[in-house]
C-alpha cells in the first residue's frame, strides 16, 4: 500500500487461493527479518474487528501489569510508633528495590501503626513477606501481607466467615473479660481447626493466653497463626511426653456444640 505521494506505507495484502497456504505463509514468515526490519504476517481483518482485538489485548496487558504491581505491594500493620517512612525503607531495603514506602497518619499527624511498602518485583515482595511477617519490630510483632483493595479484603473475610478486625476491635472495647475471650476464641478456632483438627480446642485455648493484640494479629495472618499453632503443638507434645491424651494438661477453648 502507498500514500498519496506514491511512497510505501510499509504494509500490504497477499490473497491465497487456499487457507492452508495462507496459514503456512504466516507460520514461516511472521517474525522473520528483512534487512533491519521484521515481518509481521497476520490474517487480514476488518477495521472494527482489528480494533476490537487490539482493545482486548491492551486491556489484558493492563490487567497483567496491575496484577504484577499488586503482588509487589505489601500492606503492613502493627508498626511500632517510632517507625516513619525512612525507617520503614531501611527495614525492608535488604529484600530488593523499594519503589515507595508510606506510613499512614491520622489527622493529628500521629502514626496509625500501618502502612505500605512497594517493591519493583513480586519476587522481592514475597521474600520480604516471608522474612518479616510476625517478626518483632520494637515492641510489636509485625503483620505483613500482600496489599488488597478494600473490596477484595471484605469479600475474602465474608467467604471465610470472619469478622473484620476493625469491627472485632470495636466489639472487644465494651466487652467483659470473659466475653472478650469468647469473641476472640470464636474467631480464632475455625482457622486453628483447619491447621490442627484433632487438638484445635487445646491449641485455641493456649493461643488465647497471648496478648489481645497478638491474638488479633493471628486472626488476620494465616502464616503467623500456622507458626504459633505449631509451637503450641510442640509444647503440648513435650508436656505429655508424646502421649495422645492431653485433656488434663492444658485448658481448652469451650465449644458450644
């Protein structure tokens, strides 16, 4: 095809008698070089069809880029009050290239003890998550997870049947000590049971002896819960010398059956 001045527009059409011949030409020539240029061979399409295909391709690429960036963005909670943006960057810099850090602040400029760290690749973020989740930073165990949009987080909690921690915390404020223990136990028991079915009640009872902040952290962090449940089971096994009957050794979380 040529423009109004007779100059090549660098594209054209070839019509074959056989669809098989056309397919063979595309397979053999597409991507091959011609001087300093590379051939593009594709099925001829109407403009509307081609534009629709390109839109779908660009949209898929956009989604892929978003998913990649999302997997490289970590959400942090339970930050020590002394942590600011710079200290946050220092804490995580050993795991890769950090593109941004942000500690969330309240209207008075005080830390909300949560924030975000974004890495250049999902692999770097995964390494940081595995190393830092549950680690004691200052006086608190750090909570680290892949960042999720509010809608995604709400949907995940609804699927699991768990109460959002913000709602749970509000309920605990006005509850009596006994009710607080019951409320936390009801949220902690189901995920514990999925990890340690036989002794779930015992393990839950042991974990409820921890500080309330740490229990809330376990409810939100499957990895931290898995670690603590394994530690609790090790203590149980050691206490009974490997015997299976643990009923007289430790208290259990009471179940309403």
